[in-house]
C-alpha cells in the first residue's frame, strides 16, 4: 500500500465556476437573501414537485421555523427516532417540547410506522421521520397509520436525502413539510444552509414569518418597493434566511444531482461488493427505495473504536453516525434512558463506522480504503469476535 495516500472523510468538489457564482453576488447589492435565493427556491420546488420551497441558513434553523409555524412548544410531544443526529431531537427540546424517542428497524435503521403508533399519546403533536443515510422511511405507511390523527404533523428530517425516492415519490409527498441540510458534508452543500419544502400555502405564509423574526415583510420586499414599508411582528420567529452569497453555490449542484447520485451509487456498489463476505454488518436496502447514498456505514461490533485508530493511522478519515441520541449525556441525564430502552439504536451506535464517500473519491482511493479495512479491521473483528 502507498503510505503517502491520505484520504479525508470528506472533500468538496466546488470549482472556480462556483467561486465565480459567489463573485457575481458580491457585485450586486444583495449580500443577504435576494434574487439568487429566490431562483434557487424555485429550482428546489420544481425538483421536488411541490408549490413552495424556502431556503434556510441550516437544517436546524429551518426545522425550528417549521415547529414554530406549527405552534409546537411546552407540553407537546414530537416522536423522533433514537438513531439520528442529535439536531433532530434538539430542535424539539429547544422549544420546550419533549422528544419521544422510538427505536428503529434492525435491518434498515429507519423509523417505522408501527414504532410511531406505539409511541402516540394525547400530547403527540408531530412526528419526525429521519431518512437515515439517504434511504427514505416508509412515508406512505406513516401517513396511513396517522390517517385518524389529522392534527399530528409529519415533518421529514431529509438532511440525508435531497434526491432519493421511495415508492417513486420524493420527500414532501406525504408530509406537512420536509427539511433539507446543505451543511458542508451533505450531498448538496454550501457550507451552512438548508431548505424547507411544503405544499400548504397557509403553512408557507407562516414559514415566511418564522424564518425571519416573525416579521410581516422581508427585507427584500422592502428594498424592491424602493420605499420603506412599516412592518409588524405577527408571531415569534427565528433567524433562518440564507444569504445569496451561499445560495449561489447551490444551482449547479442541484442541476447535476442525478449524475452525482450515479457516481455515489457506483462507489457504494463497489464497497458493498468488497465487503459482501466480510465480518462487517451493512445496512439493508429498504424496498422500492432509491437511496440518496449520503453515507456508507458499516458495523464493526466491539472492534469499532480500535478500528478507527487503525484506519486513522493509515491516513483514512472516518466518522461515527451516530451514537444513539438517548444515550448522549444530556438526554440520558434528563430522561434517565438506558440502552435497553432503544436496544437496536443503542447497539448500532456502539459499533457503527462511516467510511469516506463523496463524488471526488477516486476508485484508487476507495481501493486503498477497502484494502485497509480488510487488513486492519477484519482481524480485529475475527480475533475479538463474538457479537
Ligand atoms: C446534518 C444533519 C442535521 C443538521 O443539519 P444542519 O444544517 O447542520 O443544521 C439534522 N439532521 C440530520 C439527520 C443531519 O445529518
């Protein structure tokens, strides 16, 4: 093996063309949200086949805007999977509501409609399915089991899935809103950013407010009219609008999202082939689903932490996605969770390991990763062995 090879966990592939797009914004008066963002919102709405899209400065602030627009707060419960990024639960907690964690399917690691039904109470106000690693939850099934509860909102955490489908349908089809992240390492990325899509026009009007301080008119509206218009504050809002400087990085990636997905699929197929007969566990493919292939994740059992040290020493960047949220110190202390409360998520969280996966990863680099896993990680699992 070539020891000089260094393979980061993630490497963006923005180009001088993207730098030019940012420079074009700098040449206009709009450093914050303006015409570039409006164009990207139309592009996102068209891609997902929904009437409304709003760019946000992160998934987190976008999700807060959605929860605020749905008047979710103290005394309310929101059902969240135990296997996700902490942000999915934190937005609920930040508004004084209670995240109710449900365990996930042991094969796909996705929240299930049956799991949601078992967690419903009279205080349930919303459900937040998370499309983990790029595979969509069973949204049709979820909407079906909630058909008797029209007041319970479905808010998709689609941070891992901009471009995937399930049953041929994209995010936003069965939910009240879906929220994306354009954080640095996501499939579509602008450093920090995100978007909300929705179908309901009343919700859209409220989101325009909760995205920007609860104000009745946006800065761009005031500017375009060229006369100052007084505004009022109609409801409590946050600060979630995306500046055009960052929005300018998005159109080219969204245009190319299908060929970029094809490249990710090729890389994932190579990993799956290479590890087919290995002692590593892999995530099962959900039925009728085109994954956005956001992450390639394996389970190395009790050897995980040692595997990370070995792979880092070989110059390979890896990640953990995720430790079960209820077992993080904050949630464990506040709600007194034990691993046995969410056994699948807890067990997955102790052994999971994420390998490099991005469009600019070459096959030679990927072969180096595969070889290092075979050489350094397999013996740890086989030696330290029983799971
Ligand atoms: C990245 C991520 C988020 C948070 O996204 P930000 O844009 O950083 O706020 C939320 N949920 C999941 C599942 C994520 O992976």
